[in-house]
């Protein structure tokens, strides 16, 4: 980490200060009123320290920048959204060939930075109906990644977009606009979006749906603008509610 900071332009007194913070670092673990022996910390960032949320990005940002530079993964228009990240958790979104290439980039950078990622804690979910994609396997560090039908974080996203009661007033207002547009589009009325799974796909990427395959690009762009408005307004409402709690 200190080597990365130096190459990113952190020099002089600031670099020495950070080195002193992490030099000869140790910790003890307290459990059931008992304390372990001192353990020397030779790698990683300090747990709970204010600087840690910035310092761990010395590892993550290399991966994210490499994926973006290689033009891999999903896009919304010309915006790259192939690797959304929360802290040190990264989700990879993209076509079959992109996903394996993105996994290769992560494997390269983690080995170079001596960072360990456990394939057993990673999961793959395929949203394509094609049999070839459904049977495709993905490997990381020589191990096949487990396939699942549902992802925990996707359920959280579905709750935010479709179910959270605290956001119902904003959601209803912008959903009405989306449904009105869908009624005007051939084969795109509300009868086709009653199912939550289908509605979620329309919000996230309407171009991937069979029911939208014959629609002109201007209609798809209209839907995209409506869904972007929905997501943005839900985000703003949620941010306001969190600020009120604080």
C-alpha cells in the first residue's frame, strides 16, 4: 500500500506519517472477556480508522480503472456501469465473454497486490434465457464460481426500486409516467409489466427484453429517460430520509 501511495504522488512528510501509522502495527482480539496474544499486522488497512475508507481504494481503483479502460461490461448509454462497487464488494455486469475477461483482470491485479479473494464467496447469476449462457461456467483463481438463481444484493435493489414503503409516494408518481409511456408503445402495456422480475428488467435495461426488441431506438430512449428519472428521484428521497434520521 505504501508503495502504491508513493507512485500516486504521496511523498515527503505525508508519506512518512502514513508509514509511521502502519509501521509495527499489531492488534489483539477480545472474545468472551478473554484477550488474544498480540498479532502483527503486515498487510491491509486499519479496521475502523477514518483513513481506511480512502486507503483501501489504492487496491480497488486499479481494478475498476482497468475494467473501464478495457471497455468491458455493461453500459447505460455511453456510461460504463460494468463494475458497481460498495466498499470492497464488486459486482460484475456484462455479456458472457466480458465477465470472464473482467474476472481475469481482477485475478491479475489481486495477485500482483498480494490480495486474496476467495472464489467460494463469489456467485454468478445469469439473466439470459439462452441455453448456451445458462450452461457457461466462469472461473477465478482456478476454481469455478458457484451459480445461483438469486443474489442477496439484487433482492435489496428490488426492494429499493419496487417495494420500500418509505419511498412509495415518489415511486408511484414516476411509475405512473413510466406506465403511461408503456401503454403508448406496441406490446408494452401494463399487462406485460405486472411481474416484478420483468418490471425490474425494464427499469435496469429495457433493451435486453424480447418485448422491446422491435421498438425503434427513440422509444427505448424514452423508456430509459423515464426509468432514470425514477431511479434518481428514489435516490434523492432516500438520501433525504437518511439525512433526517441523522
